[in-house]
């Protein structure tokens, strides 16, 4: 591993981004937030990247939160700026035009859970622990945690996790709808890559249409959401991949999608 706070590897259309501060359990300092933001900007426009997997280096943590050492000395104005820096990065991630999978290999606490929740899909090792423990530091979540957890898991779970601050295990996170799947820790990488490969072979513009529809639909009323879906549905008929997908079905062969 290099000294960079973020490691990037590419394989068959899958970009793996690894937060790389294992000695600090991959805590998010300002440099790491900025590296992630730049990495999402780059992946968004790189046609070779079809799907992104986000994980943390080392055996213990996905991301154990915002960097407490860096935060401890901030003024109120600097605290707000730090929150905005994290929120902007996570919004960039949430609105990525390509699927982003969180591969949760251990602690996903505070900013770590916020980062995972901004991803589109979450697979957790059975050993992972998730939570919003900011209350134990006299803090509140500041990278979107109160808002995304509320939307993912509802008011009761959000208030429990944020007010009490105790981490929960992966099985309970799954029961609450916070993670999509829980797998044995030893299978996490293989299972995540299997999903990533499936998405990497899907039609990129259709994936994007779904991501956009769900993002917009989560933030507007049903009429506007349906209208948006109709427009996206019409637009997809202008793509080569839609012709390829429907023809391949009728010709009983496997489609090859090119993102055009
Ligand atoms: N920010 C900065 N450093 C962090 C960190 C964070 N969020 N989480 C862990 N670290 C650092 C520790 O300070 C320690 O550094 P050191 O070896 O230089 O002292 C190193 O990572 C290992 O952590 P440690 O606490 O020794 O590991 P542990 O196995 O005993 O405990 C946790 C693991 C996750 C329970 C514990 O690290 C923890 O509670 N972290 C903070 C979680 C949190 O509150 N996150 C929200 C922040 S807003």
C-alpha cells in the first residue's frame, strides 16, 4: 500500500477504492474526504469504469468515523466547514451515475456509516459493526447521518442509534434495512465482486436511469417522480443498448451492452 489516503485498482470495469489509513481505522480526515471527492469525479466521467466498490484497508475497519484528532481542535466555523466538506463529498457519491457498492469489512461508525449509506448498495461482513456514536463525543452526526439513516431505516431506528450511540452488529443492521446483505467475513470480497461483475455487465445508461429515478423519487412527490420516470423511460429507447437487450432476448442470446 502507498501513503495515499485512497488506493485505486481497476479490473474488468470495476474500480475498487480503498480508504487507506489502516493504522487510524481509516478515519476520514480532510485529505481523505478530498481524495474521495476527486476519485468520484474522475470515476463518473471515465467510460472504462462501470461500477465502483468502496472499502477500507486492513482487517478491522471499513471506516471508523470522521477523524476525531483532526476535529477536536476545530472552531464552530471550521466545524461547519468540515461538515460541508463531508456532506458535499457524500452527495457527490450518492448522485454518482454509476452504481457504488460499499464493501463493509469491519467497523462502519459515524462518518463510516454515513459513507456507506451514501453508497447505492451495502454488503457487510458478519463481523462488521455499525453505528452513529457521535453522541459519546458530545457531537452529532455531520456528514448526513441523521438524514440518510432516517430515510433508510426510519425514525425509531435513527433515534435509537443516534441518541444511544451504541454500535449494532451486521445482522441487526440488516434487519433494520441499513445493509442489503450480510455474508461471512471470509466471503465478503468474493460476494461483493460477484455483484460488481453482474452490474459491470449491465447496460450502463439503464443503470444510470434507475439511479437517477430513485434519487429524484426519494426527494419529490409521486407525481413528479412518475413524470421523471416516464421521461427517463422514453429516453432509454434512444440507446443502442436497449435495442441490443431486447434483440438478444428475442434471439435467445446473451446481450453485450456498450454504454451507448
Ligand atoms: N478518528 C481518529 N482516529 C481514530 C478513529 C477516529 N474516528 N477511530 C480509531 N482511531 C484510531 C485510534 O485513535 C487509534 O490510534 P493510535 O493507535 O494512534 O492510538 C487507532 O485508530 C486504533 O484504534 P483503537 O481505538 O486503538 O482500536 P480498538 O480496536 O480498541 O477500538 C473502535 C476500535 C472502533 C471501537 C474505536 O477505535 C473507536 O471507538 N473509534 C471511534 C469511533 C467513533 O466515535 N467514530 C465517530 C467519530 S465522529
